[in-house]
C-alpha cells in the first residue's frame, strides 16, 4: 500500500522562474493539503484540495496555485520564484470526504532551492 | 489569524529523564493533533485529541487537551534515544491545521 509520494525530491530554480511540484495521495485518500516548511520552522498551510477544488487557503500570495486531478493527485505551482520560497514543500493526504481535520499523512517532501 | 505557539523551542535531556512540550492556541480549537518529525524526515501523525480535558496515552507518551480547548501538552516519561526529533502540535479549525514551530528534543545516551 503506497503512501504519499512526491516528485521531484530536490529542485534548484532561479529567481523569477516557475516550478511545478507533484503529489500522489495515499491509497484511499481523497483530500490533499500542501504545506511549506522553512528550515527550523513548523509546516505552514498553503491550501487544501478536495473534489478537485480549493477548499481552504492559507496566507500565501496568488503566485502559489494548485490543482487536483480526478484521480486525487495534485500539483502545486509557484510562479515568479523568490529567494524566500526556498523551503521543503510537503504534501499531505487524508481521507477527508468532508470530514474536518482528519489526521494527515505526509510525503517525504520536495526540497526547493531558489538561487 | 489563528496562532499556535509551542514551548520550549529546544530541549536537551539525558536518557531516562522526562520531557514535556506545551502548546497554546490564540483561539479555541475543534481538535489538536501531535506529529513527530525525525531529522531529515517528514512529520508523522501521533495522536488527535478532540474532547475538552481529554487525556490519551501511548506507551511512554501522555497527551492532554486543556479544558478550554486552547492548550495541550505532550509528556514523555523516561526518554530514549529513539525519541529524538521535533514534536509539533497542530490546531484544527475548519479544514485547516495550524502547526506550531515545534520542540526539538535531543537525548544524550
């Protein structure tokens, strides 16, 4: 039973570029949340997708956008990259189905470095 | 917006000593979850507390949820080297979990 998988594991981009990160949820999960974790900090909520729609959004600019596909997988897109976007991006899935705050299953994350 | 604060930020103990981390929310929570992140790893779910005043135990770990549902604690009895990592609390509200900054626990064997 595969857990949450994320790709790529590492990525180096230049300021101003755009990046797409991918996530496949754990089998049986239909809800995907994205978090940004800076070094030494807790994960910061970016947004959550359920039924292919953004259900809740954290305090992140519009440069951060996402998508969920019919098979529940998800993408996180970040445009016009800034140095401050360098972080570990974590995808977490849960058996949401409308339930509030189901426990999250995290992937190993994508380490993004912006130079 | 909602803020979740954790103290202490760091804790170093000798193996066998006890450890406690505290979590405080600026707003009343619908639930609180605890996660553990090993160095270089990802957060792993430990437990969820939902009821006011709830206490749950997992072997040497004891979790409490405050009566006002605004604070929580995690206590580890007789720490072991396998307990090393960062412990995060996460407060639930609507469909969003707000994480604290975590407490990094190191254990000296």
